[in-house]
C-alpha cells in the first residue's frame, strides 16, 4: 500500500466513523460495536503500514551500506580530490543499475533517493562541506 492509498483508506474509515456517530438508526451498543470494529481495523492497517515503512527503510539503508562497502575507500584521495554530492549520487545510480537492475523477477528493487544517500554520508562523515567531502574517496576500479 502506498501513501496515497493509505491516506484514502484512513479518510474513508474516518468518514464511516462519522456516519455511524451521526446515525439515528443505530442504537447505543450497536453504535459502539460498529465503531470499535472500524477502529480495530484502522489500528491493524496502521500497524501494517508502519511495518512496511520500516522494512522499506531498512532495505534502503542496507543497499546504501552495500554501496559504501563496495565503492568507498575510507581514506582520503591521494591527489587531494574531494567527493561532491552530485558525483556521489551519480556513482550510486551507476552502481545500483549495475548491481540490481534485471536481477529481481517479479519484485523490482527500488533505488533509494539521492537525499537518503546524502543523509547516510552526512551521518557517517559529517555535514557536507561546500567543497565536498575529503575524508574518503572512491575505490580504484579493477578491469
């Protein structure tokens, strides 16, 4: 379920609760039973949606971890070059397409957004400096 579907579901359930609340045809205990049923369903859907979001976040972070291990040299560049955000994102897209595209049949692997990649690197190496990160470099490509 994506965010749009989830919001639509919650809105429809809230409308149903309002209709039950305002209904003159449903008596006291039946009204409470109907509302309780809807609230339990909503609680179940919210829990599942939250778990789905956590699973997606864990998956995205593990993909970024794998990229970091595969491509990043944790030593500064010997030539003094810094790593710019746009180059990092470009290398990540290239690595991701090489690593994941076409490998999953039926379930497509989604690429984490560049913003999440930058946040990961900022947690690991500090806030992005204007001239780029100098604490690490890219590993040499082997041919």
